[in-house]
C-alpha cells in the first residue's frame, strides 16, 4: 500500500510540466493527458484607463457650493417646523446630492 502511494506521488511529480522561465508568469497552460502541448498565442489585455487628472479649481468650487448649500439646510428645516415650506429646498437638496456624488467620483476614480 505504501509503495502504491509512493508510486502515485512519483508519477504526479514526474508528469508536472514546469518551465523555469514561467515561474514569475501567471499565465499557466494545462495540457490534457496524452496530448502534446502546442504553443498558444498570448492576448494582451487592454491597458487600464489612466486616472483622471484632478482639477483643483473645479474641486474647490464644487466643495464651496456644497458647503453653502449644506449650511442652508438647518434654517430650511426650522422653517418646516414652523409650517413653512421653502420653495427651493427640494432643488437645493437635489443639488447637494449631485455635488456630493460628483466630488466622490472625481476623488475616488
């Protein structure tokens, strides 16, 4: 039984097709048992998109606008508590959401 296990290990290790030049290469090809390996054509993946260059002036302007809009929210909420609905509150909240998404996307991509 031990000789069968040893023979199996030897067969597995001897059948492994290891090329020392491919050690750092992660593109591994597997040849089915009993077939000769044929060279494969390598396909290069497209290059990753280059990160966008940040425009500091644009970022600063968007951040300033976002800050001003956010500062107006507490007073609008106070007016709501008094039964008054500020006419531009909905639009300001939408603009806050849009600006925050733009800033997040510009800073993380």
